[in-house]
């Protein structure tokens, strides 16, 4: 998977399931994906080894994928958005407010 697509996908999963991660996972994930910091930069900022940062982020990614595998909320939302492209604007807005 190209890195831009992976980034978009992981951020999408985080939007749905991020609150289920530990505080440390959320912190490192945000630094890496949202703030676009390298593992080395996060390591310096947090005074933790680069390997430890890498492991926490990979574990967070794994958990997000597992949540999606079971719950499928992200996939369902994408499918709903595609279906809404064919609905009149007033109805689309009302449905989007519900989801």
C-alpha cells in the first residue's frame, strides 16, 4: 500500500477508534501521522528510544486494524458516503447529520 494511502487509511481508522487506544499510543500516533514527525524526532522529544516509539505506533496501527476488522465502521461510512453521492442535496445533508 503506498504511504499516502496508508496514512489516509490510518487517520480514518483513528477518527473512528482512536479513543480506544492508550494515551501513549494516541500521543505517538498523533505525532507521527498528524504532525508528520519522524520516529527520531518523536524519540528526541519524548526522550524514549526510536525502537520503543516504533513499537508503540505499530501496536496502535494493529489495534486500529483489528477494531475495523470486527466493527467495520470505517468501511460502512465510506460506503454510505459513496451512496450519498447519488442522493439529492437536502436528503444527503439530513443523512450526514445522522452519521
